[in-house]
C-alpha cells in the first residue's frame, strides 16, 4: 500500500519578484517620509524668518513714516474742515435767488480757499446782466461783486451777452 501524505500544502512565501517590488515600495515610502519631514522643518524655519522680517519692516515704517503720515493727515483734516465749514448751501441758495428766467448760468466756480466764486452767465440783453450784478451786490453773503468782462456772442442765431462775474463771500 502506498502511503498518503495528508499534510501536504504549497508554501506561502511570496515569489522573488513580489518581494523585490514590496521592498522597493517600502524604501520609497521611507524616503518620502524623510523628504516630507525636511520640507516641514524648512517651511517652519522660513515662516519664522518671514515673520521676523515683517515685524522689522513694520517697526521701521512706523519710525520713518510717523511724521510724514501725521503731516499728511493733518493737511487732509484741515482741508476737510474748510470744506465742512464752507456754507455751500447758503451760497448756492443766494445765487439761485438772484437768478431770472432769461439768464443762463454757464459756469460756477467756487474757491473755498480764496473765498471767491467765479461765474459765467449768458443773458439775452446786456441790461439783464447788469441787473444781475446789482442783485448779487445786495446779497448778504456776497461781497465785492465785480463784472470782470462782458462780450456779445451769437447762440443759435440769437444775439446774447456773455458775462464773467467774480464775487467774494462771507462765512
């Protein structure tokens, strides 16, 4: 009778190609972990250097720019205060009260620094322009109203008079 082997099983060890491939993958994983750790350390070091430079730049900007910023800010505040203190509504409403139907305002140039307003008005008749000058002289907020120039012009076939006026205002 022949003997029967019941405990026969094929071996469970991987072949040489699988072992080689597995070991290569393991070595690659170890290399990637080492590279990642180096990059993380470099990133931390660079962030610390960047923060140190930013704080040094901020400190130098504060020291160098403090007088310039304060002077520029003071000039802006002073200009804003002049604009706020200028009674624009009172000036414009006074000019509107002097307006007549046959007068056309071409230009109105107020200057808050010099407290003056320049006007260019178009009138159908020269007398209407002179009457405007007289009405502006009677305005309580205006002073030193002057007729700087007048000239005859033709607009759409009509003979008109262009008046250049200048006045100071009180506020």
